[in-house]
């Protein structure tokens, strides 16, 4: 059975809020709440690929503790950094 677009977005939202570390949950969960509804299918694919990385790597890349590998230095990473640097409440 093929996954619907709605189901895919719900699955990615769940994965974003249930990472394993509170820091990653907050960062990725907030990103999902703000952006997942409006991402294109290509952007969703890039976000899904990014989620395959370990939390410490993701956090280090988004917070500029380490350089972002070229394959993940995309529009999605730029959006994640905006969410990270934005206000704590919407």
C-alpha cells in the first residue's frame, strides 16, 4: 500500500518529535510544526534523508558547532537554522 501525502507528513512529524534526545526533539519538532505542511515532495525527501543522521550530528550542524556536510547543506538545513535561531514561541 502506498503512503499518502498526509500520512507521510504525519510520520515525519512523529519522527521529528520523538528522536531520543530532548534537544533534537525540540529542534526538529518545532521545525516540523512550522514547515512540514508546506514543504514540496522534494523537500520532504531531503528532510527524510536528514532525519537518518544521529541526533548529535544534526544538532552540531544546525547550531554551527560543526560544518554541515555538502549533501545536507540544502534549503532544509537553512530552514532548520532559521527555526533554531527564531523565537521560542510562535
